[in-house]
C-alpha cells in the first residue's frame, strides 16, 4: 500500500457544529476540500491507531465518492478497522448503534439530514465519538482549529472498495468490513419492543403507511415492518433510497411529506401513518386525519413507556429542548421524575443519557430518542408507537385525546421562515434583544409578560454554560413565544417562531392549534416585526 502525502492549503470551511459541516455538493467537490476536512478530523484525535472507525451515510449524491475518499485517508492514518454500511448506507441512529455495539473509536456520518439532495443539493459530514453521539464542542473546536492550519493530508493509492459486497477487504494494514446496515439496528429494536405483539396487531388487519421519502430508512422499514413484523407489502412507500430523494425535500412534516398526508387525510385512510427524514433520525406521527405534534408525541411515549419491554421498569428522567412544548413536563411531574430543559442539539441529551439522568429525549423539530443510542431515532419512535397501539388497542387520536384529558393540552405550533436574508434575520434578533428589556410586566391583549430572556443553560453533568440559545417570552397564563435562528440550511437563514399555550379545560380540545394560537401568532409579529423586517407575509412551513 502506497501512502501519499498531498500538499494543500488551509481549509476554508465553516465552523462545524454537532450537526457537522454542511455545504452544497459543488463545494465538497472542490479539489482537496473533503480531504482537508477528513484529515482535520483525524489530526484532532489521539490514540485511534489500530482502532475501529464506522462510516456510512444517507445515500445522497456524493455519498459513495466521499466514502471511498474517507477509507483511503483512514488507511493512511493507520486505523485498524473500518465498518462500512453496504452501498455506503447507514442511518444516523444505526451508525450510533453500530459504534456502541462494536465499541468503535468513533464514526463518520455522511448526511445533510433533512436538506435536499442531488448534484445541486446539499452534502454534509460529521464525526461521532465512542458513545455513538455527536462530537462535543471541544472536539469540533479542535477540528476547526486544525482545518485553519492544515498544509497536507495523507491518502493511500489503492483501488476503490466494492461497497456492495458484504465481507472483508484489506487496505494495507487496515481491514474494511462491509456490513449489513440494518442487522445491528434490527436486533436492538427487537430488544426494546414487543415484536410478537406488533405482529399480532398487523395480523388483526391493522393498516399503516410509512413514508421513507426515498431516503435511508427505506431498507430499514422494509426489513423490520414488512419482513419482521408482517406488515403488508406496500406499507412502506417511497422506500428506495435515491441520490436526490426523488426530487423531494426529505423533511417529515405536513408540508414536505405531502404524499403521506394526502393518504392519511383522504378517504379510507390507514389507521396509522409515519414518516422519517433523509438520514433517519426524525419522525412524523399521524392518525386518521389526525396529526400528532412532536412535543405531544414525546409526552405520549413517556406516559406509556411502561407498556414496552425496553422501558417497563420506568424512566430515569425526560429531557426536551427549550423550544419543545412543556407537554412532557406535565408527564414528568405525574411520574415524579425530572424533566430537563436543554438547548437545541442532541449533545446536551447525550450528557444526560450517559449520566443516567434521562431515558427519553425529544426536540420539537421531529426528533425523539432514548438511551438506546446517542442520536435521535425516527424508526424507533414509529416502533414505540406501534407497541403502544398494539397494547392499548385504541386509535392514535383516542390515545392523544385521553392524554390531553389527563395532563392538559399544550397547543403548540412552529412557524418557519426559510431562506430569509441572513443580515435581516440577525438584525431582527438583535432588535428583539433590545426590545426584551422593555417587555416585563407589559400587557399584550389578554397576555401579560412574566419573563423574557435569552435562554442560557448550565449543563448539570459537566457544568458547561451555553448562552444565546433563543429568545423566550413567557406570559402569566403559561403561554410562550420563542424566537430562534436555525443553522441547518446552506442558503440564507431560517427564522423559527415557536408558539405555545396551555389549556387544562378539556372542552377546548376540539380547537385547531392555529385557531387556539391566533392571538399569539399576531403578538409574535407585533413584538418581532417579522413582516416588516423580513418581507414575509406568511411562514414557509407551519407545523
């Protein structure tokens, strides 16, 4: 094996967060661009020589090319073994499961999550550590610092590996093993959920549709739902992963998963509907003509966790991101356990999970998970719901409405303004910060401001402090407004506005969320000046 040392110039990429480095495919295709970043990852690590690395991705355009490059650089940097998902595929939660099961040193996941794919779409790469979770800030900071001064990278001069053929291949002293991307994940799910009971549910004539959105969960859903659990053929729709996700936007919400929504709100709708995103870490849950918000889904899973084998002994705690509704808090109170409010980002959950302080975690952005891996997990959430449905023998809507009757209802919605001018969006947030100092105690219609702040979090495990995590306005009646800028896109900025009000009176539960939140929606624009600042009359996406 010949190892080449290639001279290069410092990497000029953005600072990677826990979601990794995301850019247009054309940026990654620039000479030395991907190579510089991968070498910067390895330069920031110590003690990995001879150890195991996991590599896989969501199958988007450039996934296979990037995988071959990573294997050559890993061999040149003297990793001992690399586990690669067949055809370069590994969902993000499955990659976490493989890292944990095989006690790997870490893993490289190739994905831009729910962003569009294809030659003109997005690509991404991130590093996960030995617990299976996203690299913490100290690691991403080190990667970034190395990327600013890198002058060379090491790469082997070897032929491409056949990613389709299961088995082992030697690249110099490094072993490359092409693994079944579903097998380890399937085995883990069978430990957590009552597969026999779910099988019986399908045998009784239960109907569902799972929309894989032509993304990575197609093979997982076909193997587990249709082959293992006996769901009828065709239950999984859009199940073949495509490099451009079939021209769609692989984000499982009411706007982009319109194929599924049309079915679930049409005549003769199946009893249960679900979807997952590009890399398999998000989920959307639907009943017949009934949408379950991600916040409510987390709360329902927590309240019913004892019905599943994996969680029958109870929960250590629940964790939710700050913008997620407080529905889970009511369940935690009833169970007598802690509910942690964290910044957005799975790394904060990872600390709580590793410390045994939480068992279930969730973000309002359609991400839910538990201590079984260190990533959010879309198909896991779907199987969790199926286990509950199999035990309770009730419809999705009945289960949720009974939940509201017990715990009260948190009317909740997120309004996304996508692709807005970045400068205007940042100016809006800066103006909000100035405005906040004048809001305390002020009345807005029937609402009186109780608090307003820029959310700050002190991690109860490592005591690190995370500031500037989103602007919050809390009203005396329990209502909330939250404003955040999202960094998951590659063009412009996305302003997310979160609206929430709590209603204990079950007679109000017939209301549509947008109807119940109408006054708060108006207040959000009045306080932030969204239409004036961004020139948008309405959100791009409402969930």
